[in-house]
C-alpha cells in the first residue's frame, strides 16, 4: 500500500505530495492538467523503465519518493527513493540502501497494478491467467498445484537419472578398463571416511612422543617432585596460617595460596596421566607413517583431497557395476521414469479437473460484475487446453487463457486482443472485484477506466470501485462526477504558471466547498447554483 508519494520535477510537476487513502482515492482535473505526470511518477515508484524525457524542462533531475507498506504484516513500512538525471543516469535506494530497478520492481512493483489503457497489465499476460484462476479457486487448486509440481520435479529427476545411466553405459566399455584400474588401486589402500583426519591428528604425537614424554615428566617433577612447587606452596601456606594469629589479613592470603595449591595439585595429576598416555612404540609409528604415505599417494593420483579420492572410487565402482549388470540399471531407471510419469499424469489430470470445475464459476462471477458495468452483454470465458508433455511447466500441464466475448453470438477472442482500453480496464476491474484479497496485489491504479462511460453506467462503475476499495487500495484518475463522489480522498490536479514563468502542475487535497465546486465543474463545466446543488446532492448520497 502506498502511504505517501512525493514527486519533484516530473513532467509539469515541480513539487507535489499525495497521501492516498487506504480505500478509494480519486484524482480529478481539467484535461491537460497533468494527471499523466503523476502516473509517470507511480511507474517510477514501482520499478518501470525510466525515461530521461520525463524530467521537467529546465531541471537537471527528477525525484520520486514513497513510503510504502509491503503486505498486511509490514508494521513500519519502507522508504523508496528514485532519482533520474536529465542525462539519463538513475539511482534507486530502498530504506536508505542502494538498490537496483529490478529489486524495486520485485519489492514494490509486485504489490501495485497500473491499470491504464496502454499499460502492461497482469490481466493481459496469459502467464498470469492460471495464477488468477487458482488464486480464486483457493485451497483445492493450491493442493493440486503443489502435488503436480512435486510430481513434475520427481519426473525430471527420474529422467535425469535415466540419461545419466545411459551415458554411463554408452561410455562404459571405453571407460571400463580405466575404472577397473582406479577401483583396484584405491581398494588396495581402502581409505575410510575420516581416517586421514585421525592420522593427521595422531601422527605428530607419535613422531614426537619422546619430546612430549620428556616435557611432561620435567613439568611434573617441577610441580610435584621433592622441593617442587607443591612443597614450597604447602610450606608457605603453613607459615601464613601460623602468622595469621597476629594479623587476620594473612588469613585471606593463606586461603588464596591454598586455592592455588589445589589447582597445582590437579595440574600435577593431569601431567602424570598425560605422561602415562604417551606411547613410545616404533612399530606403531612406522605403521602410521606408511599408512599416511599410502593415503597421500592416492591423493596425488586421484585428489587433490581425500574426499575426491572417495568420490573417484564411487564413480569407478558405478561404471564397473553398470557395464557388468547387462542393462539392469537402465531398466530400473526406466521403470522409475514410468512410475514418475504415471504419478505426474494423475496429478496433471487432477489439477486440470480442479481448474475445469472452477473456470465456469469464475467466468460467471466476473461476467456478473461486468454486467454491473453495463458492458452490453459482454462475457468473460476461460479457455483450458492441455499442452504436449514436453511443454509442461511449473504453472501446469496446459494453457489457461481468459477470453472475451463482446456480445451474444460473437466469437470469444483472447483478452489481450481487445482494442478498447476502456473495455480492458473495466474487465480488469471486474476481475479484481471477484478476486478480492486473493490476487496478492495491494494497490490498484486505474487510468481511463471511465473511458466512454456515462449515465447509469457511471453510477455502476462507482459502486464497483467502492466494492473493490473494501479489499484494495484504489487510486482512480477519473472524469466522472459519480466516481469522484465515491472517493474517501479527493485530489484536484490543476495547471498554472509558476513563479519561474514555466507551466506547473499542482496537486491538492480538497474537501468541503472546494470539493463541491469541483464536482459541479465535472457535472456541467460550471459552478452555477444548479450545478452546485446537484453536486451537493451527489455527495450526500455517496
């Protein structure tokens, strides 16, 4: 949701701020006042391609800043900033950190739909139609799609394993002799996982056992031998205890030395245990050195690391076993592919069945909303077509496409081929109302949704937008008074000559008598008493 939008030097806008309502926000104004400039700023906010020509003439850069909430669980929101220089260079920041336009589109663009006459719309992208139908269908479609995707992944893994086995068999005869040599050479040494690390830890102690024994014994003697540290500390503690009869301060010192004596005694015990653990075994040392040499020889030949040696052994064993099993591994892999494909086919059928059951209900719901907009018997249908197996993807095993029938008896055609932008916008509006919260988009921006609309249809359009605003933030650029009075927030876009003599577009939120006057202008082009009375009547009914 867009909490606040600040725009500088975009087209005719010098400096403007808009704070849309959580529900329906309307923007009105004379034709040519500069409403398109605000839409350009919104495009920049959601990560669309920047055009240096959008920089206000005479300025060196434009700036669009927004405070947005990304989803219902976003408590603090995010600050987005996009700067485009007249020379064409641009910068994006997200919460004060540098970001790319792609990141901006992924973060903010995914939550905002720009539904203008010539905009790239999700509705016109066939790739999104299955998502729309599944989102509306809910849990049954989600379960079926998840099962299908699991089965698709399993089938891909099984096919990859079959190809790997076949490749091994194709190259097996050529590689068999080499694989047998590698397997024999490595198995002669028979390295074990973790063995090298254990040797690397133990061998230095075995090689320097005499030095370790000498050091530990010398230290033990210095600590616990006759006249050693323990004897001298014990004598010092005794003398301090005797003298403490005359000065209590020596008691504390005696206690400290006695504590140290306990630590020294413990250290002496550990030194003795360590000394006893040192093993001077020349035969064992020689065995360990020879074993290390054997392992290092394997690593020089098949390494560089022991993990590479072990992997090399497994690959060699696999080649030998594959060539020697007379195709049994290939047959097993083929059976695994058949099982996976069978599961995938069943999952695909189940997903298609869920969609086939939901499609007419979704079509009817959208068509009902379209009828509210008095679209002269137009109808939305959903075409489902199973694709060849090699074309199955993550979205499903077939093509889901929204089709538009402009009137009874006419042929339904792909929605993307509708020529009228006004029709596209109203179909989008009907779809959005039906989808409700399921479409995953927080903010909808409509431009020219009222193109060619008047009379009773205008009231119907306003009612549908009001319904949509119950589940989305809706921003509408409109020329219809019936739509304008439904807005929770109303901004007037106007053009004047600025202090620097250049034309300038301004935006200001209006209410009270200012809003009455604007509604009157939209109704009749003037602010006569009759127009003002009509405007007040419309506002009171909204």
